């Protein structure tokens, strides 16, 4: 499939979309790899073009120039369309990682690394870099893999990868955690397109209507993953219900907490993309991040309330289809606590849960 050649040979292929991989010598690493997707295999200055109908842009140096060094150009046929796309996706990752594990990383994976019928935990990552949310993603990457080994962790972001610190942060995590999928919101597949006009908190809803996803969970980047949540998710997955919500604090008084719900991808498949797109439209970038909470309840709750598993430790009498969490609380923490943010590092419950919300066989669990 692959052929090597000079840049002159590449120009003969100008009518074909190609992937260009440049091998660059660097002082700190025997071989480092830069990757870009280019119209006609041109790897020079701009390295911009289209691949499979998607705009791409070179991940380059801030000076905008090619570094000095010897180049080996690999001209390859177009890869399969990615399940989730960033401007720097490449299907060569498994091969190159095996050849140069200490020197190579890519910001994202392509469809060859994912099976159909994926299960995805979806996050939004927005705002200034670095922030407690970025630290949260770092912590969560390991937690998610241990708790949900069969799931992909998908992070929707708008990082500027021409800035070295942001590029190195993303690449470091992508190389360390194969289950971690970074999706730049300027280039999302599945008809989603560019989400930079929508508030960052709602980007994670891009998984709705994805035909390759069978199950998804929407989570907050500032909330640690607790064993209590994992057991509740197992309870949901063993049920015959499509949707799942969790309310585990007196402050969780909405039908659907924006970062504590999940669903199945094949439910009303034609309707989900319309619901998703309406959510993006109603949550513009100038809106406060909490606006997604309002519209998720307005759009989603009427549709899911009869096909639902709801774990609720404080408001079980206010909503339908509620049940207690299956395990006893450890300490005073709660699912959805925002402890990755310094201002909320000491988040803890102060009031016992109502007796009606405790498991029937464990009425002595004051903090159920």
C-alpha cells in the first residue's frame, strides 16, 4: 500500500488525497514524527487541504517553517474515515508507536483503532489552558480505564495545537492512554461539523446520534470517578432501560444533571441528531456554561422519563423510576462532586439522605 519517494515524485500524485509523514531529526530524540494530511501530498509550508471531505491543517512549528533535517516522505492512500476526527488523525499510529515508542505521538486515533458498536464516555474540555479541568482529564484517564476497560474516553476540545505546551499536554496523554480519544470541535464527523459557535459545556453531547455508538455516558471533567458511580452504571447496564441518570446530592434537584446521565445510541436513531443539533443551537458560545443543564431537561427529559434507570439518594420522591444507589456511600463524598477544582476540593454532604431514598434492607444507612 505504501510507497516511498522524493518530493518531486509526490507532485505527480497531485490529484490524489494523501497522507504525508515527515521524519525529522531532533536533538532530544533520534527520530520524531510530524504528521499532516495534504492535498496531493504537498508537505511544504501550509500543508492544508481536504481528506475525505474534511478540512485539515498541518501541526507545525510556531515559526511556520520546516525544521532542518533529513526528510523521508511516505505517500499513502487515504485512510478510512475516522470515527472521531481531529486535524491530525492518522491511521499509522500502531505501526509508528511500535517502531518509535519514545518519540512519537498523535493527538487522536482513526477508525482502524475502534470497533463498531463503541461505548463512549464523553467529556467537554474548554476554557483557559491550563486549568483544573485539564488536571481532571489527566486524573480521569487512568480512572476510566480501570473502571470501564471496554469503554472509550472521548474528550471534545478546542486546544490550539500550534502552541507547544498545549500540544505536548495532549500528545502526552494520547500516547499514554490508548483508550483516550481527543476530538477537536472544529472538525467533528457524523454531520456535527464545527461546534466552536456553541458553549463548551455542550460539546460532549456530540455523541448523541453517532451511529457507531451503542452506549454513551456524559460526564464532567472536574468530577472524579467514584466506585459508587461504577456500581450504579453496572446496575443500569444490567437493566432493560435505555437511559440512566444519577442524583446523589441535595443540590442534584434537576431531573437530568447535565454531567450525570447516559443513554443508548440506537434509541430513536433519527430523532437523536435533531435533538443534539437543537441543543447546540440553543447553547451559543456567549451563553453561561450552565445553560446546557436547562435545555437538556427541556429537550431530553420528556423523551426519556419512561425508559429510564434513575439512581437517586435525595430526591427519590420528586421524580419517576428512582431507585437507591446499590452500594453504601464511602465517607461524605458524592457522585458528581467537583473536587478537581480547588474551590470545591472539600465538597462533602452535610445532611443525611431521606429514609424513603435508602435501600429497603438498609434503612440504617444515614448517608445512603
